């Protein structure tokens, strides 16, 4: 008797499948791909913030030897990109932001292309600059987009209950104005694309870094006026996305138009400076929040008014209020909630989608208010949160349904592991003691979609699963890998179903001609949605295999199981036959069958109605993060010492991958709070480079204590939830609360750079600042 | 546009190449390369790589002076046992200097020649009373470092001259020197301000005081008012406060993307106080 032992990869620490190539520097990114006959594309960007284009003279550039195409707005169809279709790839009438594209060149070499750009002469007539979004809706403000004369790009309104009633029921009310600044993604891999037309058929292949290949294909077809069936998108390994690659950007159709005009493949890759100037930012936001509570800490109402600086154009990221409102309405039980946001046009760089999608901004305000209410009521920060925290079974005012909810466990776990209660009291008592080093501890919590987000009519993902004659599985999934580790998790889930080792699986996820539809990598949805889709396909394959095995044994399919590459007897693991043998017997027989299955998974969530009511996600992720900091009151430098994080992840699938996501997100949130600042003054970007745009570097990364709360979500793949965005969300709020604990000073404006903190400390002491 | 690349192995060859005119000197290349590629600096027709020139490395005591070769790398400043023992303030500055990669390539002479108001070795060298040795085909001259810089990126070096050595007086008994750089990162951070203080401490009193500041003027500068407030004084709380006030009053920084002028003056005040407190407590 040969018994095959049961084994599982779920919850194990598994290095990402693409890690060896990346660690060895051997991964071939778009930068490394060169097609025969390829030209280099370069874009001429304006140096004006707001100006009418009087004329563009490209004659000298066109005459330069080695130049194959020079394009301006006059040469391409007048169609705009983005959610408001307000962003033409090349600007013809006027420029609205410093990054605007006004001409493009395709040339034999980069040097020639750059030389050609210098030869293009542009005459402008400067227009008044609208740099302050608060001025955008004032009478007489310059109009940025003629189609929107009121300068309002988008508004979002949501309400449940009656905030006036809530205010009447309140024993305490706090009101504050918060400001959140510009930051950008800083992907290690800069943006790039190669556009390649088949010479005779005219079919277009794009080598693109997009996170959303299928939506991209559709938008490309609209902007190019092309049949989408003739567009193929291949994604080389992507050097970081974080939401920056959710939109189509001007450089992408520009590369296509250049390739068309030059009749050669065109590669267009950003410089690092261009990446800073011309890729999107997180939305700067001015938030006015009013919150109330009863004596016992029960929340009564919340009224929110947010002004978002849209910049000159409208990205899909302008829809972030959709996520923000979930935090205001549903992180805690709030009986009355009124939410209003406006995204207004300005001459600033335009903001886009960024990991967390508005939730960093929302959580920054809500979680500071929880501490402020607690302080007024003489409650501690943990108690007021526990009093109002959501639980399993809750349906919120917005119609969100919490099936599995580990929120309270996240709060208590993080608090006990960090010794929060004792330290919070100790540090507060030490505020007035002498010394220039003040320690503080701060808590913040969050909710985020964890089971996809049905913001399109479908939130689905397709999988094709194919087994070869040797027991090897190929998973073809619509879900892209952008460094988040989806390949590995999908492979693990399929291995779990089919009883195979990880090396028996490969994943194909980067070619729209091969892979089935998926809405894209966003909303922390890939593990949940693509995972369930992959499991569905694997289960169909398993059924097929076990039914075939049943026929050649004297057992039924449910008496059989797959383990370790064998079909075994379920009862005792006794080996029945090797899987490859069974596959070949199916393939090379009169049955002539291949084991190849497809599955399309659509989550149970709903597309919200016009009032934003409805259960937008199949499940929700929860977290509590506690930051311990030290403030140097002589310099304003805030050092992040330790982060204690507890995340409701549903279930741990790949422990190493999960730790990586949480750690990376914590560091991203740390940068947002403390060091990163894209300085935009009068529409100009002052620090387009890593010298003065300060990312957190290795020595500043704090000690981390990360706990996973396994709430075993009923609909999640093996019980898991999506957590890709969650870890970055709490950090700025937790650090703000910690600074208050350390110094007694409440900081409501990001970033907490040394100078900003120092100024606040001096002002709080009654000192004079200049 | 560079037409010619030379990599001399002797000082004479290097000086001859410079004498021919329109040459750019490159050692570590950590300033020349990024600045020229960003278009902030135009390369001459001849690129003279002095990296292989013999005899310009490391430190040694020569009479009453310590000689530091211009090709000494920042990493060497940080790791060299002789420098750590005799001039620890330079090792301290090197420890906060840029990144490991840049420290491995960048040289002391290059940091001086680049003449950045925020150059990390310049403030400690100023308080060490450093003298720059310049050689050309025509001869040799020595200039005091506090008279060497004329503006951001500008010095009294003529195009045919090469910075060959830096000399500082050998420290006398009781000599202390400290450097403090303001920054949010342990390294890889261009300082918004920096402070150096040196002197001879005897019986609680400080004399022969040198104070210098970085990033508060077009060049690294000596802090004469702070020096006067300290000279011959006991390092008590009143002296510390007076020196910090003097320092804050004498610097005239600008506001830029790294900091406002007000904040720089505040930081000068607080850093001077902090560094002096370190000196006072040994």
C-alpha cells in the first residue's frame, strides 16, 4: 500500500513566483523590449501653466534627418481621454497644466528625438493662473475647461438619516478642517509603451504597463476610433502600479499615432523627471468635518464637506469620493451622515488613482475626530472605537452588509500587543516634562473593500485552466500581476484544489488575445475575485479528472481525491494512479478529451444606485494600526519607532506575500504622513526627482508587529479577503494621533515634515513664526 | 561636447592636460556627471579623469599639519583608522554623506571643488582651519578654505589648477570638533542646514573657537559672531544661549523648497545649542 500524504500550501510562507528573476535583475520590463525597426517617441511638454497656444511651428523638427514623424493636435482626431473626456492626447487650443503635451516626435534615436523637440517653436499667450482650488468656484475665476464653465469637474452627494437631528442628540460636537497634500506613486518602473501596427492587417499590438488591460482596450478603441477587436495588449512585467496605471494617459495614444504616422513601431518611455511631472498624484483635499457623540461615546452624526483639487483634467481618480463616503458612513455605526464633495478644476497637475483611493484622506479626518471626541468625553481612544465599531451581521446606513467582520478583534489585538492603554496615559502625562524628545502613541482604524468593488456593471474575472499530458497546469487569468503577488496566490489556490505542488503550475496573465476578461487590478480585488475564478476553473477540472478516474476504478468520484500529483482513495490516501497517466488515458484514447476548463466569477455585490446605496463589495477588510513615534521638539523631526498592525485578512493564503503587502503599505503610509511631498506652487512642480521628493529609505523603516485576524469569509477564496490597499490607509491618522499624544498639539495638515511640525509646536506655545 | 578623454597617471600629465585649456576634471564623477547630464554644467572639450593620478590618496601627518589627499574618497574618510583617530569630525561628516555608492566614488577634492553651500565635508573642514593646495603647470599655491569659495559652485581655483591636497593643523591637546547636519534621514539627504564647531576646551573654557554653517549662504561660511560669543567663555547655559542667539542673528539664509529662511535660522539656533551641549558634556 502506497499512501500519499495530504499537504496544503495555504497559509505557508511562499516566495513569489517572479521573485528569483526580479532579485537577479533579469526581469525584462518594457524598457528592455526592443522591436525590429523600432523608433523612439518623445513628447514636447509645455513650460506654461495656463496659456493659449498661438502657433506651433514644427518645420525645422520635421526637416531633421532621422525624424520620422512630428505630430501636433492638428494631426490627430479631437477626442479626449478620461472620465470627462476632457484630456486630448495633444493639446491644440490651450495648455492647462505644466505637464501638457503639445507635440510629439518619433525618431531613429533618443538623441535625435530630443534634438527635434528643441526645434519646435511654440508661441503662447499666457492666461491668468488658477492655482488655489478654493478660488475655482469664485466669481471671475479663470475657466479651465470650456465644457465646464463653473470649474466643477464632479460632485458626489450622499446622505442617510438627518444630521440636524443627530446634532440635537449630541452631547459633544467637534469640527475641524483638514488639508491633505500632493504625493505621487514613485513606481520604480517608469511609464512606458510600445505601439506596433501589423503592416498589412493594421492590427495594433501595445506593450503596455496598464493595470486594466480590458478596460484599456475599450478606451483605446474609443480614442483611436478603432475596432477594439483589432487591438491586442501585452503587458510586460510591470514595475509597480499602485493605481497609477488605472487610467489611459496622453502618452499612450500619442505613441500609437506616432507609430501610425511613421509606419514603424514606436517606443515611448518616460524619464524619471517626466514620471514626476506627467504621471498622476494622490488628490489633494480640503476636508471640513463635523462630528458628534453622546456622553457614553455613541456617535450621533457626521457632516462632511470636501474640496478636491482635480487639476486641469479629470482622471478616473476623480471618483474617489465613492470610496471616501464608505469610511464616513460605515467604518463605525453613525445614525446620521451627510457627505458632499466637489472636485474642481485648477491649473495644477491632475490627480489620479492611488492605492487606497480616497480612503487615506477620509481615514485621516475620521480617525482624528474619534480621538478628539474621546478627549472631550474623557474616554480613551480604544473605548470610543469599541463602542461604535461594526460587527458581523451589521447592515450600514449605506447598505453595506458585513458578513465576516474582525474589526473589534483588530482593535483589541493591536491595542494589547502594543501596550496601548498604558503608554497612551504615560506619554500624555510626560508632555509637560522637560526635554526635547517626546514620545507618543496613536491609534487609527479602517474599513476598505475586500471582496472587489462593483463600480463597473461587472466586477468579474475569467479563468481558463489547461492541463497538459504530464500533470502540469496553466492558469490563464484576466487578472494582471503588478508586483502584488497574484500569480503565486492563484497558483496556490489551484494547487489546493488539484493536490499539486507549486512547480506544477504556471500562470499566463498578460495578453488580451489569450486571457479572459477581467475588470482590472484595483480595489484590492485580485485575490478575492480572480482567486474565486481560478478555484472555480480548478474544481471543474477536478470533477472531470475524478469522474474519469472513477470509470477506470471501481469507485465513485466522491470516494476519490487528488493529492501530490496522484489520484488517491479519499478515505485513506491510498494511491490509485498517477495523475499524468490518467490525463494521457483521457487524451490518447477513443475519448480524445483534454482537461481544459473555464470559469467566470462574478461576486455577489451590487452596483450601487444613484444615491450610492447598496452592498458594493462581497466583503470588507478591517484593520487597526498603532504607531509609536518620537518628536524632536528642537527640529520638528518625527521618528516612527514602531507600528503594531492587526488586519482582518479573512484568511492567510501566502504568509510571506501578505507580510510583504502589509509592510510595503505601512511604509507607503509613513511616507505620505512624514516625508513625501510633491511641491506644487503656482502650478509648477518644484521637486520632480528623488533628491527632493523624499521617499522613506531603509534605515527609517520602523519595527513592525503584524497580526492577522482570520475571520474566514464565507465567500472568500479559502476564506480570504483582499488587503492590497488596506495597510497604507491608517498610517497618517495614527501618526497624527501619536503626535498629539506626544505633544498635545493636533496637526490637521499633511505632510508632517519637520518644518510643518516645528511651526505647529512653536505656534502652540504662543511663539512667533514667520 | 567632449572630444578627448585623458586618464593621466601622474600629476605632471594631469596638469599638462589642464594647461591645454577647456578641460573638465572628473574624479568620482558624482557631481560632474549628473550636473552635466541635467544641463546645469557644460563639459569642456577634454575630460580629464584624475582618478589614477598617484600620490593624492589618504591622510598623513606632515610636520605640524595633517595632509589629506584630494582623491581620498568619502568612504575612506569614514573608515580610515588614522582619520578616525586624528580628525573624527571628518569621519562623522562622511557618515552622513549621501549614499554608500556615492561615498565610494566621491572624493574630498571633488566635494571642495563642487563648492555646494551644503557640501558635507566643507563645514567640518572650515572649523578645522583647512587650507587648500592648488597646483598647475605654473606652480603651486595655498589658499585658506574660508577664503576659497566665491559663490555656489564657484571658487578661486583657475581652470588650469587642480586641487591636490588639503592641509589642516594637527589638533592640539584639548581640541574638540563637532558636526551636526539637519535631516530627516540618517543619510542620503541634502542638509537644509548644518553646523560645525571646534575649539580647545580646557578647564571648562573654550578658546580658539571656530564655528561654521552650511546651506545658509551662497557658500559654507564661518560664524564670526558665534565665535566671538564663545571665545574664552565657560560653556555654561548662559554662554550656550548667547552663542545660539548670535548664530541665529548672523546667518542670512534664503527660503527654498527645502526650508524657509525662518526655519533655517531656528535650526541654526537649536543645532548650535545642541552641538555646544555635546561639547560641554564631553
